C-alpha cells in the first residue's frame, strides 16, 4: 500500500526560529494535507493542497505541494511556544475513494 | 458547534470483553472514518464509510466491526477485546472533497 515518509521524527528548536519538515511518498498523490495534534486532542487541519506546485499559507505556516506530486513541505516561521505538538502530513492517491494515508508525524518542541 | 463527538473518552476493558465506540457528527458529512493511533505509528485507518449504510475496510480492520445505520453516526465495535487493541481511537468525518478533515477528540482504550 501507499506509505508516507515524514521527517524529521522530532525536533527541538528555540522560540523564534523557523521550522521545516517534509513528507515523501513512493507514489503520486492528488491531495496533500497537513495536520497539527495538541496533547490529548484530535488532529486539526492546518493546510490543504490540491495542485502540484501549489504554495499555500496560513498565518506563519506555509506548505507546498511538490512538483513531482510525491512530496510536500511545511514551514513554520518565527516559532512560538504554542507551536508545540505533533504535525502530520497526509496524502490522497489517484482513486476517488482512496482513503487518506498519514505520515508518522513530526513531534515539535519549542524551547522558550 | 459540536462537530465530531466521540463517546466514551476513556475506557478500560478486560481481555475478551466487548464494547462499542460511538461517533456522532452534526455537519451532514457523507464520509466517516475510524483511526487508531499508537506511539510512533501515526494514524492508521481501521474502517470507513462513504455514506449511510456503507462500510469499507481500511488498513487495520481485523478485530473490529463497524456500522453506519444513520448518516450522522458511525459505530466501532470490538467483539472480543485483546491487549493489542490498546490504543487511542479517533473518529473523523468529511464532506465530499476533503478526506478526514474533522476529527473527534479521541477515545483512550486500555485492554488489560
């Protein structure tokens, strides 16, 4: 089945630093989604991408749909303590009924 | 503004017991999903439904059954719980285009 490789697995950064994480796949996806999960909560959708090359921002977050349709990137600028959490990428393949495939997550810790 | 509501939030079962997890959404979404989340494994799809009266298997369906008798509800059943089913279970729903866009807060299940 389709698998997503998300990296890094975890990261520790200083408050104010920029963050970058990415997701790669061995197969082509039509949709890339980025979620954030706070402790004890369900994942919350941050950004959705539908076209190859698309670059979309949501506040300090920017995500890109890779040209090859096999990867996606999420950047967070000027990190703050509330950015702490687990970030998941998710992708949907070619078939209309194909469920989302999730990466294993990037655990972000922000040091004040 | 309920969104996706999961019941119960916590449960401890003994091996061999059965239980049903309830998911209710008030957004009139066609698609509903059950995921399990284990440390380091991301979110894995158990079963999903593309409409009332329909169900389909996901990545890890063994040991679980589901029913979607009403559009707003999606039930996940464990007929004979096993310790390997100790996990956090998330329900999600989506309108046509987004997959898994809205998640519930999760049910933490421990099987002893």
